[in-house]
C-alpha cells in the first residue's frame, strides 16, 4: 500500500490490534487471489471466490487507510 510508510506500519502492527488483523486479512486474501490469478481457467465457484476476495481486500485497505489517517491526526496534535 503506497500510502503506508514502513515506520508507521511497524508501529501500528505492534500497537494497534485492529490494524494488525486487517493487514493479515489483506495479505491472506492477496495470496489466495494470486493463486486464482495464476490459473488458466476458473470454475464458477472460484470466480465467486475471486470477487469476494477482492471485496475483502478493498474493505481492509479502506479501514487501514482510516486508521493511518486517525493515527496521523493524533500524532500531529
């Protein structure tokens, strides 16, 4: 995620439970998506799974972004 600086990510991974959970969820969905993308042809079930995984990744990324913004606001005060 291009908006996420490594030092901020490291700190939030240690200090923010929800952030850590979301990062792990995003990574797991991304890894499974890569398996599906590498297939020549997807079954109907795999196509549904692909769509669901993309939604999981997007929701996680949006919430991660919110957490980073909140953290940034708190740190600038």
